[in-house]
C-alpha cells in the first residue's frame, strides 16, 4: 500500500509540475476536469450525483469556468443568482422528492469545489503567475510535509482529536512556519523574476503562511464531511490516495488564500 501511494504520489507531483509550468488552456481544462470530478465525488457522498440538483450543480461549474475563460467576471453574480433560482425551481416543481439538504448541498458543492479549486488557474493567470503558482504547493503540500515532521518530533497536544487524532498543535504550527520559510526562500531566489510583486520574499512568505493555516482547515473540513457520512475516501481515482477531494482537500482552501494574499499584499 505504501509503495503504491509513493509511486502514485511521485507521478502526481510530476504531472502537476508539468501542467503548472505549461499553464494556459492546459491548466484551465485540467482545473475544470478536476473540479467536475471533485463535485461529482462530493455529490456522490451526499447522494445527489445523478439527481436534478446535482446536474444543475455541474452546469453551474461549467458556466463559472466559461466566465473565467472569457474574462467576463461581471457575470459571476448573475451565475450565482441563476444557480439559486434554478435549484429552488427544481425544489418546488419536484416537491417532495428532494429535501432542503439536497438543494443546499448542490449549492455548497459548486462553491466549495468548483469555485475554490479554480483559483489554481487564477493564480497562474496573475502577472508573474508562472512563479507565484508554486506558492500554492508550498502552502498545501509543503505544509503537510512540515506538519508531519514537526508532529512526529514534537507533537504532544491534539489539534482536533475527534476529527484527526494524529494531528497535533505543534505539527500545525510547524507546518505554517515551514511553509512560510519555503515561501521566503523561494521568493528570495526568484525575486528577479517577480517584477510585478512587492518584496517577493516577504509576499511569498505571507502567502504561504496564510495558505498553510487555511490548508489545514481545508484538510479537517474534508475529514469532517467524511466522518459525518461514515466514509473512508471520496473515491479511488488516485491509487493509494483516494479521490480528487482526498488529495486536493487542502489545496482547495490554499489556492484562494494564496490568491488573495498576493493581491492584497504583493501586487504593485
């Protein structure tokens, strides 16, 4: 099991690196595909993956990515309103087939997976994005690695014992510090390539630190959903890792956190 997990993890990192380097339409369509699969995995847990609310959710994700592709950001609010109205229309005209929870779950899935995961593409599309996008990996996967190491060495106090008994406060702090250090070093090394970023070392460290804090919340949030529905994994797409949501649960939160940290702190 460990060998399968290690091999698939290495392949995943290599593929992620190639896609992030390429950016553009390749990253866009990969992000769209991952978002749709992730939404499907979530809807399957919530038992609406083949129901009308689920179909409306898939269409909303497609619509949102179409807005991103065309750059017509002014239509995002329209899409959100149309989504709510469509779900409530389906709720009314199929009553009592669906419960309120089904409608709310469909709405939640669009934003939780579709919108949040799209920020990987949006960070890559920023000025100097081909360098900034790596901060998402430092803030999520880098944080995971540092948190694990610090937790093994110094972990004594449980972070969230009912959700993830193995996670410690010391590990969580170590993950944030480690991610911030990675961001600082990375920003200093590539400072000359980030002409549109204010103090790249400082901005990168801040973005990674914020991303690391949020990524751990994202990881625990995904665990909470699984525990509430008594499942081990969201899927089996990635050998040894589970589904898209199992592997990208922290990145879903990290990507928007890094995006807004860069926009608010670092863009000139």
